[in-house]
C-alpha cells in the first residue's frame, strides 16, 4: 500500500503555474510536435540572421545566437515557458515589422511569423509535455511512504 503525501508550500503554487502540464500519450506527442515546429524555425531563422549579417554588426550576431538558443531550448523542452515567451515576442515583432515596413510584398512571411508567435503562446499556456527536459526536472512527484515507517497518532 502506498500513501500520496502533499506538503503545503507557498512557493509550489507559483512553480506549478510556470510548468502547467506534463501530458503524455497523444497530447504529449502533440506538444512535442508544436515545440519541434517552433524550434526548427527559430534555429533556421538564427542561422539565416547570422549569414545575413553584413560585417561585424553585433546586433545581428546577438539576435541570431538568441534565436538559435531559444530554438534549441524549445527543441529539447528546457525552460519551455521562458523560451516560448521569447519566441512569441521575437516572432510577433518580426511579423508586425514586416507588415509595416514592406506592406503587401512581405505579407506571407509576416503572417508566418505571427503564426509562430501564436503557436509559441500556446506552448507557454499548455506546458512542455511529458517528452521534455522540463518534465524530467520539474515533473510531478509521488512520495511513497513504506507501511512500516508510519507512526500512529492516537
């Protein structure tokens, strides 16, 4: 027989909000596919930014490396809420700036960036899933107290 013990902890509630869900099965696979779509796009955009850097412009190197780091974090599911927020902000800013700067000429690329921002927000809200580093580090734990070690309070 096992006993599941819950310890009241004021910080646990905020940590639970940061990592909301670790579903497995089909739901976990779906979250993994969402992470894969955003992460590969971020990595490819980072590589493109580094290749498009004209000369030693530091801002292009910083943006390119940040895109690649965020993409790698999402790929393995490490600090998914934080990486998802960074990806959402980056893709949202890129999409809006493409719409404002180039108008109808870059509409397809702008909407693709906005679509990735929406997917990133969904990842933040849904959680990383069971197939992630976050699930291994921060997943739910079950504490089993052996029958012989319990003391009765009567």
